[in-house]
C-alpha cells in the first residue's frame, strides 16, 4: 500500500504531527508492506499558481500540464498513484495554512475546465481512500459548531476526491494543547481513523 502524507504544518513536532503519527500507527496495524511518503510543504520548492489556466485545458489526460516545471511535477502523479492520501494542516484564521492553500491552488491540474465549468479529470478508484486531519486551538465542539474548521475540511476533502479517493474521512481536533486528556482523546481518534482506513 502506498501512502502519501501532505503536511501543511509549520512545526515539526506540533499537534498536527501528533495526529499524523497516530493515524499512521493505526493504519500500519492492519496493513502489510505499507510505504509512506511524507511531503512537508514548508520544505517543498514550488511556485505560486499564477492563474494562467493552461493546466485546465486538454481533456482526456489524468493531469493537466503546468508550465512551471517544479516540484509539483512529482507530487501530483504521486497523488494519483497513492492508495491512501492524508492531508494534514493546522487551522489558522478559519482556513488551512497559507502553504497548504498555495499547494491546493497548484493541484488545479487535477481539473479540466469545459463548457460545464471545472470537472475532475479522474474518476474515483475503488478502495482508494483519503483522510483529512485538522488541528486548531479552538476547543471542540466549538471549532465545529461555529464553522472554524469547515472551510479547510471541505477544501481538502474535495481535492482528495479529485485525486481519485472514493472515500474520505475527516477529523477536526480542537484544543489539543489545552490538556493531555484532550490531546490523548484526539490522538486516539486519529489512530482509530487509521485502523478504519486500512480496511
């Protein structure tokens, strides 16, 4: 099983990293031969999308062609090849981090713009799954009730599906830094998500 983790956190050992670690530990309990590739976006050398829309032309291809020719040329095919895709990000100002937003904008080659507007280039692949792991300082359930994590959840779930995921699960973890009890609760939830994703 090929697992691709896209980490949008700016911290190496923060709450987002803890969620990723717990998810992968859950996944590996039910998975043999798991190969994990983690892409830490703060270290990835890639340009901002400039909205030329060249990548949204030429239907019938799995990916549109971006004229930049940077690190995304390797990341986007890896998303299509992965059996599991994990998007993980802290939530700042009710959105994914800026570097994750930059990344999502560069994932537009997964779309084709035709007469009916933007359409996914790739159909869902049976058995391919996505996971969205979000961490925020806003305590649970306030982070969900007041929509603090809604935008990030919707955007990242959508791009999991554009990459072919037939099923996507999400976890919006709130207030993990407030207490060890809260942190443990959400790490256990991430672990359970990993176990479920292996099935």
